[in-house]
């Protein structure tokens, strides 16, 4: 049965405000990802059992830290399987945390970092039918939210009546919340389009997961509208795949990083960048993309920073000049190397 999200229910409290940090498994379920320094995080140890233990360790730290939302996808290698084994071993009951996953990409890297192609996008009805069965086989009643992975205008998924009807069936059987994720320079357009799609007089999509960070803020107004309309809003890539961390060695970013570090007052500058996303009044969940326990704990520190008066607004004011046009941001994002 569908369960109200912990963030909406207000069950988890940290520092007097709902804890909105979640954990995304994109960097934990497969050897290769586009986060800067991902290879260093994994230390070249790509054995499936080693990676499963690493994923479990980060999930344990997330649980202890109060995180109650975990996000996976069919294309994240073995992320769903790793999450399923953790849920079983830790004897977590359905509803103990919110679990979201996604359909629409198929993992094709064959557990290789150097694969020519890591995933293939396909938003057809056949892919939805196959992948929802695969996700349910692994996650069972733990699966709460099922999302179209990277819905774009070009993919045509929001105009495919057969797919939309099938998603409505999932919504209407009461077991899943139907959502979508967005990417690319037209995120705001896609979010607003999703708000309009109905089946049987009711909005089809009840959640949206989009990229928002200090470099890419273009979807903010649309996400605020979605939140006001009652949609669960999840933020991904709040650290811009490592571009808002000390791993970004681009000389052009150095002044911004120096200012973030200054604002952090002795902490890591990325904490301020993450806190900026956490402080959005429309953000129900902000996903950490941590691949190590150390980074996860550093991300948890941002929940305190987000509550500090004026801290994140100051960061936004100072860094406004470094915000990129969406077309430029997504061009850079597409060029990030898998590692």
C-alpha cells in the first residue's frame, strides 16, 4: 500500500526542521559514474561483494544519521539488489523508510568502468513493463515511488498515451506513487508539463525529482509551483556531480570555491553548497550522492548549516555570478567522464 512520505508526514526532525536529506545510490551501485573523483572513492575495488559491503556501510551511516529516503534506478547497476539485501539483512520493514526507483534506462556497461556505453535510454511501454517487474521482484513492498527516469520533451514519454495509461494503472492499484525525474536545459518546461497531465480527472504524477544547485537554478520556480500543488519535490545533483566541491580543479571555479570555503567557517565548502539546496522551502528531499561513509557524514552536517540564519542566502548572493546558463551547465554535465 502507498505510504505517506516521512518528509511530508514530518516524522523525522533535526534541529527543529524536518530532515530532508536522502541518499541516492547512483555512485554506489556500479563501478563507473560521472561524479568527479568517483574512481578515488572506490579505490579501484570493483568486486561485486566489495561494492555491496561499501553500499551497506553507507546505508548504515545514513540510517544512523536519520536519513529515511533512498533512491535507486534500474540503470544504477546493482543498486536495487544492494538495497534489497541491506533491507533484508537489517530486517527493515516496509514503510521504515521511503524507497524510490526509476525506469527508462537499461544498464549496459557489463560492470566495466571503461564501457563504450553505460546505459541506454528507452521510454517505451515494453521497457516500463519489464523494468517495473524487475524492480518489484527485488524491492517488493519496500518500493514506494516509481519514476520515469529523465523525462524530456525529446523522449516523447509525456505524450505517449500507452505509457501514461500504464502509469495510471500503477497509480490506481494503490501500491506506488508515480513520479518523474528531469534533466537538461528544459527541466522547468517538463515539470510544468507534468503538472498538467491527468488520468481520470486526477494528476498522474505525484512526485518530481530534478537537478537544482548553485550552478543550475533554472528549475527552481517550477519546482516551487509543483510543491505548492502538492507534489513531492526531490532534488538531485545538489553538488553538481562534484563540481561544487574541492575536486573541481577548473581555475575558473577557484574564486567561487574560495568563497564557499570562507562561508563554511572551517568546514568543507561543499557543505554550504549542499545547505543551499536543503534550505529551499519547496525541497522535500535533497539527495546525497555520497559514495563513502566519510562523505555521507559530511553531507549530514549540511542539515545544520541549512538551518543557520542567513548562511545559505549569503552563499547564493555571493555566487550568483557563477551560476551558469542551463545550456552551458548541461553541456558541461554531458562531457563529464565516467570514472
